[in-house]
């Protein structure tokens, strides 16, 4: 479900989403400082922060260490299904992460920047709307999209400047 099909956000809802996305952006900044692709995520329940993380693919030496995957793996030790949770991510999820969101039964997904190359929550494909799956979280996209996209642009501009052969 794309955000266009949901009712418009109230001012209070928008401010709440922006607040939590700012926390996810702080995580993205931590990733940037650690030379990881700057994507951050936070998990919220009842308007309280449960978990936060950022991409750690280099640190953990695995392509599976996306911010949202790390959060979902951690919370699964405590709760099997996440119907009452909202997951905030600075970048539209890839297929691996979207699959984990479906399987974890996350109630709501809110993301910032669209990912026209690997995003599967509306850009390349919309797996979360595929009726063949048994869970369909509500989705709000493009919350602080400019800020979320800018940190990624800055990261890759810097990478191209420092390591032009490796990007």
C-alpha cells in the first residue's frame, strides 16, 4: 500500500513521523561516520523507542546487516510478531528487508528516501502490496525524503572523490 492510498496525515501524525525519522537519520549519520552506507532505522511501539540501529555490513562482514534486519533480528528474540510496531527506515527497503518485514508482521512501515535501484516498496516493485502474501503493513513513504536522500548522496559523492575506482 503506497502512502497515496492512505488518508492524509494529520499535523500531529506528520510531526510524530518526522520526529522518529530524525532519530533514524541520526543512526544513518552514525553509519556514515563508520564508513557504512548511511541507512538508519528505529523501531517504535506505543510512541516509545524500542530499538535503533544502522547499516553494519562492513563491520559485521555480511551483506545481510542492513539496519532494519539488525533490528528485526534483535526484536524477534522478544516478540514473534510485530503488529503493534512501527519501523522507521531512512531508505526504502530492499527485497530482503521487505520480506523480513512481511514475515515479522510489522504493523506499519515508514521510510524516507525512495530507492529507484533496489527499493521494493513502490519503486522497482511493491512486494508489500502483493496479495499473494499473508501480511500487508501500512506504509508511509517519503517522510523527510530530502534529508534521507541527501545523506546518501553526500556519502557516495565523498566515496567517488576518495575511491573513484571502487564505487
